[in-house]
């Protein structure tokens, strides 16, 4: 029983004693009816107080939960801002100006060195400084990660590689034992194309080696 309920009971008893004294000369039936009425009202009052206390306890729990959520949300926001500061999207780097080039064919293609290995080394050098997020199509970046893990396997616990395919993200391991579990289609484009080129060249060579009919 709460202190509030005990105080209510004490006050009610005093009122009942006063009523008993005031109606002492009245008949017992009148006093009994009045006493019963007061007890009914007191019962309603105590139930109401109990309900109020229950609601107050629920409100306190909700306020505590809200405070915890606000704290968690604040911490998450701080981590998100820290991560955003470290985001490096390789495909969105500021373009570098290149010297003029003569376009003497219908299609001119300019190839550049894939510096994904240098990018990977830069991120790995700062891997303990915080979170980073990289979007890249560079195979060299990925292979540099594999080389680093081969040298220091503990790095694999700090790096997560995901391959986006068919509307979902698929985990790609960096260790030797993970290679057989790579997602189907991962890094297969260049190898498949190389096989196709070899087949075409071989077919042309065989056709050229066949004797020509007169």
C-alpha cells in the first residue's frame, strides 16, 4: 500500500469518527446508510488512486524509454556523421584534367592505370581511425584487400566486402578458404571475356590454316 493510500485511509477514518459523533443521537439505520455510502465512496477513491499510480508508473517507464531512445539516437547520429566524414566514393572523385588527345577514329577510348591498389592501401592505413564506406568497380582495390589479408589475417575481421547482385547484397570473403564461396558472377566478367576472345582467335586461326579449295 502506498503512502498516498495510507493517508487517504487515515483521513477517511477521521471523517467517519466525526460522522459517528455528529449522528450519535440519530437512529442506527441512518448512521449505517451514511457510513456505507462513505465507505463506497472511499473504495472508489482508493481504486482511482491506484489507477493514477499505475498510470504514473507507466508514464515514468515511457519517459525513461524515450530518454534512452533519444540517447541512442544521438549516439547513432554521431556515428553516422563520423562515417559520412570518412566516406570516399571512388566513382565520384573530382575529375582530373587530361592533356589533349587526337581523335582520329570513329571511336576513341582512353585507358588509365587502375589505382585501386593505392586507394585500398590508403584506407587500410587508417582502418582503426573510424568507419569508411567505399563504392568501387576496381578489381585492383579488391585484390589489394586480399593481399593485405594474406599478409595479416586479422584485417579480415575489420573489413566487409559486399557484392550487389539481383537486388541483394552478397558477402564476399577475403581469405583463401572463402574463394570457393564467392557469389556466382563475382569478378567473372573479365575472365569470361578473355575466354571468349581466345575462342574467337582460335577459330579464326583454324579457319586460316585450312587449305583453300580451288
